C-alpha cells in the first residue's frame, strides 16, 4: 500500500520537474503572437548555467531536493524517501546553507515513520579572491537533533566542518566537490555516538540551450555504526529563467557501487528544483 502510494507520488513529482521549464516559460497567446523573435543567445548564459550548479555561487537560493529509494539492502519490500528543503544565504564571503529533511523510513514489519529529520547548517567561508580560477571555502557545521522520531535522526547534537572546492569550465560546466565531517558532543545518552563523513564529487557538463549532464552522488561513511555507501549517479538537468529567479530542475538516477550495512539504498532517484536570486547590494 505504502509502496504503491510512494510510486504514484514519485511519478507525479518527476512529471512536474520535467514540465517545469515549459510551464515557467509559457507566455500568454496574445503576447506570444506579437512578440519579436528572440535575440541570438537569448535564455540563460553559460555563467548562469554554471552558477545554477555551483554551491559557492554568490546567489541566494531555495532548493527543493528529493531522494526516492525504492530498494534497500537487507530490508526486502521496503522503500524510503527523504526530501530536503535547503535555503542558502550569501553574506559577503560566507555561504550559509541550512538543510531541513522531511523523511519516511521503514521500521520493520512493513511499518513506517514519517516526519522531520535532524536540522543541519554550515557556513562555508570563501578563502579565494574574486576572479580565482578555482574557488575554495571551508567553515563550521552544526547539527541539531530535531527528528520527530528516533528512526529519522541520530538524537545527538553534532559539530564539524564543511569544505568545498569548485572549478568552473567553459560552456557553463564545472567540477568540484563537497566534504563534511561531524561528530556528536551531546544528546540522548541512550543513542550511539554520531561520527560520520560525507563526500560529494560534483560534475556538470553543459550541452546547450540550458541543458546539462550531471553526476553528484553523495558518499556516506558512518564510522560509528560501520555503515558505508558509495553510489554512482548520472542524470540530466535544465536551467531556465523563472521571473526574477534562475530555476534549475534535474533528475539523477544513482546506483550503489559499494555498500556496507543494512538499510542502505541499492538504487535511489535524486531529483530537485533549485531557485536562485541575485543577492541585494548593501
């Protein structure tokens, strides 16, 4: 029952993402008939395409990202889903990104729990001057145990560090990576210590007209619980103008190349819609 509902919701979300560029770009018929032909190069520029995928872009943003996991190792006939709401604010050389997860996870015997996960935030401080060929940033990371159910969070206050490196390339492409490390320092004494690291290689290749190919899998190394996941992803996205914002919709299937531990996804579908706005001048 739950799996059927999740599948229907997943199909609806995918269709919404695929139709979003058409819906946002649609003009009233009367205006379209009178409009002049677009100028050469109209649409998003290579710079806008690059910034739409750059976690260190000097743009405020609101990201809606979702992982649908229809197959989990060691838990047959179980599915899971996590949606991340990620606001991003730029303040000078600081890129502050918060993450609010809304998750559904199996708890055994075909039972599920849904609700909020643990809130996290990091402040990546740019170390390189403007105009540098490669941007580097590093800063503190903080996690609060806001999960509404023990199956959805670790029950621990955590602190750590985040580091980002991004190298833009011609045509709106870029390569780089995001690494986080965190460890618990307080929280529920009955829960195990939290100690984990994530690594996310980022590769996007512009293919024209705002479209691009992407690979952004997140590797998870849970040292405390001896659980590891190394996925590989390959997907496609579209960047386009949406009023005063730049919108980025994408879909990226990801397959587990290596895993250790029960409950890790053997396959997950990563999809999202990111919206960016230029920061206001002070």
